[in-house]
């Protein structure tokens, strides 16, 4: 079976670091036990290995085609979709009485990581459907839910999120798709959407588009955007499929990677308007969509983490297997070559990969425990704190794995050298697939503005206070520990850098927002490094304690690796922060002062 | 005509920064004048635009095929090769009496950059031929030169460099291709070579492989390697083509990019041995090959710089054209959208691209003036100093553009967002093409070892002393200048960091070479940043002076851009160095201490 992730690490994250078993205390999970969590993970792993992994490279080499009538995917995509749906994964986070298995968020996210690892582009159809269904469930009327939700949970229908338009990109407030009231409570939509993933295919009986549009006469900007459900096919009251709706595929986009996910240009209302149904209240669409986007952002982070993770595992296998060269101190050409993992520079790359990949994975799984706590923590204040912290860190959960996971893919190619640049090895595809992640669901620049401009702002927010409380508590835990004690003091220095740069930027923001925000992306990067540094310290504390209390031989190597990776992180990854923070604190104007005609 | 490079910038580098006209004083260039240099550049630009650029994307989408008998390239490749050869570019650095045009290195390198910009993979055939011909000219016997050199200079034959073998990779000392004396002065070669670019095709009548092999009974390791000329076809004494030599194409490798350059696996001696002719003396092959590799390393740097440069120009065009969003301080959705070049974060990315692309280009052109001076400077001590400095900086000339030029390509995609990820825009290809550069002609790790272990070593070298002399002289020039004065003091701080980290590492090297070399790649990165910082300061000094003495309106914007990019560089690019240098100075052992089973 293909090695998709390091199972020992996933187990470590879930049960040793994140203490997932403690969820069994909560009423919602009373009927579960650890065996059920493990069985879920193992089902995911098996289906991923059996139905998704085998066609990952085939899907890349044979991207979807459109003959003007229908979209064709490689045939392996459909059985994979079916296996995912049949195992109940489209519904598993829903309640028992809704047909779900009421599983905790973190168990499901970890399960999803196995699918990502097996085949990120075939998996996307399912993930989009889960997100669209959540949106419908949260904000749709009972009537809409009755008609469309069940088939999205059992795999008969799939879903999309249709936000972007050709002339608007990240500036959602400028979207122009128009919704005219039809008089019968429904609307007719007219407009064009672009980069809609999963926007057309034949995997399912129907595709449910969750579309942002502006009701005729609505205010301009973000305050006039509403959410509509627009099915590809009309549905009769008995649930059977009727005519095509007026939604047409204008064409497929051809991407660098992620190729088995169709990326589409969709025309709504080429004829008499695409029939759409308002979801929730008028003009509140963007707020609703953000629920889905925030989920999707954790999903992007997890996808990027997973691709980086696989890149690490592929490079590690190669490095342990490939003999080449000798140690620098050995000048005797008649001695045998060593495996390249023995070379310090190869270790450097693998260590960076490990720090990025496992750190990203740990971050995303931690974020999913915040989603969990925001929903199911017993205490109201705990739910609120989790929600606020999640809100704060979502920009980093999306961007850090996207940036550093891609670097892990890049480093993987470098470990393989010439071989890594050929399509004979999987890394070439992982690198191309992973390049999407810094772009979709909000670019790095957008996330920086979101973090500094919205989540913090001139006054900071409760999430920031909560972040500081929690990281300080981890630092306390490390006090007196042999290795973690010094790691904690390195992280503490970085934290105090963050605190002062944050207040300097808040000061700048209050004087001149354009200036204050002009280095937001670098601030995001600094914050992200400290956040992941924290995540690494938490892992190292667990590992150092486990080592102290005695571990099996293989566990000993595993825990030592965790401690050493944390040590690497606190030294090398935190090293540049002070230099950058100084520029932020002094309000460096390079970006702001550059003029268009000077380029 | 396609915009391949910023012509104004190339002119600035050649005539304002590098003072190329001063070469006209040297006897070798007595018959030239600036008009001839300009005409050479313009010929290159025209041929590149007419014959190379139009099939760049087609060559990417239709990679070479091999039917078991012959290799097929897209048909546009041949007329491009012919146009390059017919214009004399295969020979133009050679003497007049050898059929060359005796042009200075820097003019030719700048000309080559236009070809790289137009189509890096179709151009590679020519560049490899130039390198192979240089090797033959420098070390081949008169007999070999008579037979093979002229057709390599006029385009009838092409050339390759055949070093790598499947089981040896970067560790050249372990190569196993065997050369048995045939008794008639020639040899019979047996072995397999891999990743041989241009190793087979039908562009030319013949392909001349410059092959590293070990003569039967030669010492093991690097001291037993000899250089052989192995033609694809035997050549009769009258110059006509005879039988195939025993060199067989085992297969083509399928690459991420650079696709119109064949990458081959070649089998030498499947039957009775490939006939090869010794070039130079036995067992000195690696030294000879290093001449070609050092040229090739500048060539890789230049190629990477060029791809980064194009990525910058493509992103800049897009950013100036694409309206999206508003300034952060403008909350009114009814105001018009601005071009994305107006957004601070987009400017950040473009400014980074400019700093990387133009800095890389300036570095490579500067290196080519060192090649020039090493050969034609009037004074022996000047020639020696140039050669030593070139030797020192070659690892950075190869790696800095490869790393940061690729980042420029990456940033270009990010500027375009979703569009950049599609194959509808050139950036997608530029990114894939550019990913090769950190790998071939010595990976980043190999270059780090070369710099620290060989070029500097425990005692430093004359090149390092020369580097310090020259950079201090530039710092002196900036004294008293309004902007450059403060840029110089930033660079001076970084230089003193470099000096202390260098001596700390030399100390570590003298105690324990494995430890001293274990962070060599990071040292290479620090040195490279300071080297390029110097290159930027030199540009800024020229620009600030030009501004002070009055410039045309368009020149004013150009010069201001140069000064501002240098300002960006000294702030943001030098900012992290101190943090990293501290780890190097204290001899951080993260890479060294990591154990294989801890991963």
C-alpha cells in the first residue's frame, strides 16, 4: 500500500499532542470511543490508497476535456468519488439523525489528509461538496434543504462555491452577477464566474452551485451581495432530475497542476436567466460565504501541508536509498559511497521539509480542534475563546502551509537533484500541484490584509489576547525541561518581538492605514513563524516527556526527531525574524513609496 | 516584436555601469566601436524575437519524441539553430583569424540573454556547442581541432558535455565509464551517461560529445578522469560523414520544463566500444572540464536571471494593465478600481522581482567582465586578480540567480493570481523552466561546498582579498552621496558580518571539516546576498549621479527605480543576514547532529 502520511505522526498529533480522546467526555461524542476514531482513519487510509492514489499521476497526465457538450474525466475518478461517498465521508461530521456519524472535526480533518495525500485533485470534488452542503445546512430554508441537502450528503449531487468573476478577482465587493426577482420567490441570475473548481463534470446527477450575486438595486460593494443556490439541473418535487438550468460551461482552464479538478468559466443566464434560490437573507451573502471560505481556508492549508508532507516522505525515501559521494573529511575514493541522507546539506533540506510539513500538519489539526471547541466545548467562554483564536489564526493556517509546504515540495525536488526535475518521480507533480495553494481561497497578500487590517486592526482583538495567553501557558510548561526549556526561551524572545512589532503596526494603522498595511504580508509571515514555533514547542514538550518516561526503540527515534526538528525550528526559522521586525517597526516605506513608472 | 528584456537596462549595465566602451582601448578590440557592440545586441534581439520566441510555448507543449530510431523536435527548432549559426554567434568570441568576430565577453553574454529570454530550451543546443568547442579549442590536438572545430563553429556540428552517470550524480570522482586503448591512439569507451542535454537530435550533421571517462588502470577518484571527444558519427578525412559510432540513445528523460532541450540517457559501447579520442593529457580531464563547467555555470546563472527577468516583465505588464480593488483607505465601492500595480503588496512583489532579476542580470554581466579581464586586461596583475575573483564568485553567479530568479518567477505567478497558475499565461512555463537552474551544473549544495571548502578553505584565498578590496572601493565612492551614502553604510554592516562569519567558519574548518562545511549552503546564501548588494550599490551610484546631473523624463524614472530597488535591497534583503550569521558563527549543529532514523 502506498505510504501516504507517517501514521505514527498522525497518531502522535491526535492522541498525544491534541488529546483527542478527551473529546469522549463531551455529550456529543458519548457514543464514540478511540476505536471508532481509529477505524475512521483507517477507512480513509484504505480508500485513499485503493481508489485515489492509483490514478493520481494518470489524472495529471490526462486532464479533463470538454467537447462542447460534456466534460470527460479519466474514468477512475467516478469510482473514487463513489467510494468516498459510500463510506459516508460526505456526511460524517453531521449528526447521527441527519445521516452523519457525528465525528469530531480533528478526526475528520486527519482522515481528509489521507485523501489529499493520495490525490489532491480528485479529492477536491468531495471537499467542495462538503463545504457547499455546510453552507446550505447553516443558512438555507427548510424547503431548500429538503430538496438539495440529502443528495449532497449521500453523493448523488456535488457542490461548488462560485465567487470569482473575470473582472473582479480578489475584490469580491465588485462582483457584477445580477439576480432579478422572478416574481415566484426565485431569481434569475445573469453573469460570468471564473476559476470555479468542479464547476462542471459528469461525476454526479447534479451540481449545486452556491453563487454570490447582487440583487437588482442592491447597494454596491460588499454590503449588496447575496447568496444563491443554483442547480445545474432543475429538480422535480419528487426529487427526479428535470431540464438543464441556464448555466453553461464556457470553457475549462488549463492549469499547472491540480489537473484532475476541473477549473471552469461558467456563464449564468445566456438565455433567460439561471434560476437561483436565495439562501438566507438578501445582502448577507458574503458573511455566509465566509463561513465556507474559512472552512475552505483550513482545507487549503491542510492540502498544502499534505502535499508538502508527501514531498518530504518521497525525498526521505530517496535519500535513505540513494548512495552518492562521501563525507567531506573522507578523501579516499576507494571507500564505499554513503547514502545521501548522510550528507549534512541533504539533512538540512530534509530537516527543513520535516519542520515545514509536520509543522503545517500540526497547525491545521490544531486549528480543527478550535473549530471543534468553538462548537462543542462545554463552557460558553471556552467556545468563544476558541472561535476568536480561530478567527485570528485562520490567515496563517491558510498561508503558512501554502508557502512552506510548497517550499517542502521544492526542497524535495532539490534532494533528488536531476531525478526530481523529471516526471519519472512524483515530486515533479507535487510541486506543480502545491503551487496553487498560495493563490486560491485568498492569496497571501489578501490574508495579510485580513490578519492585520481586520483581525487585529488598530486595537488588537480578543483572539490576539487569547493567543498570547495560550502561548505563554505553553512556555510555562517548558520551564525546567532540559531541551524544551531553552527552546521556550528562544520562542519567548520571538514572541516579545511579535508583541512590539504588533503594537508599532497598530500605531501606524491608526495614523495612516495605507502605510500601516503596506507591509502586512511580512507581518503575516512573522506571525506565522511564531505560531508554528509554538506548535513545534508543544510537540517537543510531549516528545521530551515521553523520552524521559521511557519509550520503545522506534518511538525513541521518533520522539528524538520531534525534539530535534523543534530545535532546528527555533534556531533557523526564527533567526531572521528580528531583522524583518525592525523594518516593520520603523515603518519601512519601500513598498509604499515605489512608483509605477519607476519599475 | 516581443519584449524580451528591458533594453534600457541592458544598455545601462553595459555602458553606464560596466563601462564596456573602455574595452575599445585594448589591442584586441582596436577595430571595434560601440556601434558594432550595439549592432551585435540588436542582431541577437532580432533573431531571438523572429526565430526563437514564437515557438517557445509550442516547444513546451510538444516535447521531443524518440521512436527508437530518431529524435524529433518541433520543426521550428532547426531554422532557429540555423539563424543563430548563420549570424555567427557560435563563433563570435573567437579571433578574427579563426572565423570569429573577436567580440568582448560581456557584449556576447548580453546578446545571449536575449536568446534565453526568447526560448531557453531551444537556445541550449547552441550554448552547449559553444562550450564544447571552447574545450576542444583549448585542449584538443591540432588534428582533432582541424577535423571537428570548424563545423562546430559554423553550425554543421553541435556539441555536448557528457559527465553524469546514473550511479554517480554530483560525485564525479566515482564515474565508471571505461576507456580502453585501441592500439591506434584512439580509445574504445564503455559506459552509460545520464541527463546529457542535447545528447541526441537531428538538428546537425553530427554531435560531438565531450565525455569524461577513466582509462583502464587509471587511479580511482578524481585523479583518474580523462576527457574524450566522441562523435556521434565517424568523420572521414575529407570531412564527410561516415558510419554511426557506437553511441546509442537509450531514452529521453521527461522534464518539468526546459522541454525542447532533449535530456538523454546515452549508452557508450553497447557493441565493440564507442571510438573516442583523448583530449589533452590522460587523467587531467576533470580540470579541463571545469573550464567548460565554469563557463556553463555563468551560463546557468544568466539563464536563470533571464527567466526571472522575463517573469518580472510579464508580471509588470499585467499589473499595470489589470484593474482590481482599491486602496485600503478607500472604502467607497462606487469609485473606480485601481490597477493592481497601485497596491502596496503587488509593488512589494514587483520590487522583489526587480531586485532579483535586474540584480541577477547585473551580477552575471559583471562576472563576464571578469572573464574578459582575466583574458585581455593589459596588466598581468589585473588579469590575475580578475581570474581569482571570478573563481571565488562563480558559485554565487551560478546559484544566486538560480535561487532568486526562480523566486522572481514564483512571485510573477503570485502577481497574476489565478491567471498565473493557468497555462494561458507564459509565467506558468517560466516557473517550470526556471526550476531546473538550481539543479544543473552543480546543485546549490555542491556550490556551497565549492565556495567554502575549495574557494575559501581554512585560510581564505586571494579572490576573497580582492573581493574585499573592490567592495570597499565602491563603499568609498558612495561616501557623501545623499542616498547611496546610507545604502553604503547598510552594506558595510553586512560586509563586516560576512567578514566575521567567514573567519569563524574558517576556524571551524580547521578543527573539523565536516562540522565547518555542514552549513555551507547558508554561508553561500549570505555571501551571495552581499555580493548582489554590492552589485546593486554600484548601479545606484551610477543612477544617483545621473539624476544629479540631470536626466530626461523617462531616464529619470528609470534611474529612480534603480536607486529605489537598491534601497529595497539594502533594507529587506540584508535584514535577515545577521540572524543567520549568528548561527553560523556559533557553529550550529542542527544539520550535522540530525540522525537518519530520527526523520
